[in-house]
């Protein structure tokens, strides 16, 4: 538990479409940060359920979903305002925390300005590129996104690429996605660099956007004598026949409870991170940082990153040769890199050591939490 010491108990008011919850993606990252804070009161303004919000949700289930998203942009998050205005401040020392995703962040900006409170904004994704809207509305989101950055008192960027893309700011810091803390027995279960058996490579996460490239990989290695690649995730973007085959072969598994997932990850020899080669997603790849990478390194096994040269994960890995990088879209080149890893004990030892160092230092959840706590404490106590 991280303690932020003060005679006055400060308050964090969370106004965000991404809300703290022990679920997945950005929600669990926020939950990990806020649940570990001692000496702070955390207040969460709930997502609005008013008529305009319900209308947009209904439109999103029809062929008019783009127009529904356009309408959501026009409302500028004002459906949040009544809930925000009803919040009673419990401390003279308070900050507003939001994630630059969805429409709650615009309401957070208005609330912070109205009450003269510091605004902390976490930038995990390049939000203007994500909603399905018409071009003028995307431009409007992009302008607001930049205004949110410029108006924030503290900007927490998920990567150096995000920080560079957003531009200069007097108080911008990099805050990597905080991973789960592992039991000591799993942290110590490092690779033995055994080249006499097939290399077991695992991946968990998004199987829709990355489904086609991962499906190609599985087709290429499903009968490989010295490689075993196994994936875990929901709704893979494959044909029904491919889904059936990979399920029957035991190469595609569903999501699992955390304890089961940890055991599965612990059984791997190496981990796979994928980043899209689609030119339309270039800015997202340059600015986002895969949270699974930080989860992986806690296990002390080699990391293999399959993505374009410009993506944030590859840039991180190439500084100090911390992970194997395959920057060609051709899955045959990835297979070749995995084959080399399988037969070269020194490679496996080197990259296992690199991930152990990352887990102890840069990607240590305690280090990341301390950085978060110090950054927000400096806003109210200095």
C-alpha cells in the first residue's frame, strides 16, 4: 500500500468515461492506482444514464451508429454536468482525475475550471482516432483532445511517443500501464533456456484487431516440430472453420480467472506482443503502449514484439536490446526469429535477464505506483 502523508486528507474526484473497476483495459489500470492509495479519499462520479445517453446507446446498436456517435460529440459530455454539480467537495485539498477517452473528460475539464481545482489527465490512447464518426466531428474531437492536454495541470502519458505527439507541457510525465503484482513463486519461475524441447510462446489479449495476423501465424506453426504458439482471448477475427480448428488443437483458449491466467503465463518460454502494421493505425501504434508487455515481464521470460519500427513498444525494446523485435509484417520472419530463439540458449538467457531487470526497475508496479502518488501529491501539497 502506498501512503501519501498529510495532516489534511485530500480528495480525488474521478470524472471519467473510463472508471476504476477490477475488469480489463484502462478500468483495471485506474483501479490498481486508486485502490492502493492510502490517505486519500476517492470519489467516483458515475456514468450518466439520462435520456440523451440512452438514445445514443440505442443508435449505436443500429445502422445509424455513426450518427449516434456524431450526436455524442455534439453533446460535449454535458450529460455528466448534473452529476458533477451534485458532488459535494469533502476537502479543501482536492484534484480532479480523468482519462482522455470518451466524453467524461470534457465534463471533468469544466468541473475543474468551475471549482478552481487541479486537473490530472491520463492519456492512454489517441482518442480522436477511435470513435466511428464523420470527418468534421473527428476534427472537433481532435481540437478538444489538444485543449484538454493544454488545460490539464498534470498530464500522465502512457509512452514517450504519446508525450511527443501531444506536444510541450509544463507538467507532463510518463506513466506506464501499471501491471498486477505477482506472487513471489511466479516471479522466480524463470526460463531454463532448454533448447531440447519445443519453444512454448503465448499471447493473451485482443484477437479482433490482431486476429488476422495472429491467425496467419498459427496456420504457419500449427504443425511446427520445435514451436508451440498458444493464444488466449475473445472473439478472434477468423472464419468459423479456423476458429473450430484452433479450438480443437488447443491453440486458442478463452479468457480465464487471474489465478488460472497466471499459471498459464508462468508455463510459457516466451511471450508475444503484437502491434498493427495498418498505416491507418500508425498514430495509435506510435503513442499507445501495450499493457500486456508490462504484465509479461513480471514472469522473467523473453519478450518477442511483432510490429512496425515506429511503434512505441519496438522503440522501447531497441534501447538496450531488451526484447526481440520483428518489424516485418511477414509471419515467416517471425517464425524464423522464434526458431532462432528456440535453438539458442544464450539468446533466451539474455532476453530473460532483460525482462527481469525491467520488472525490478522501470516496469516494477511499486515504482510505477510511487511515481503516480508523487505526481498527484505534488499538485496539492507543494
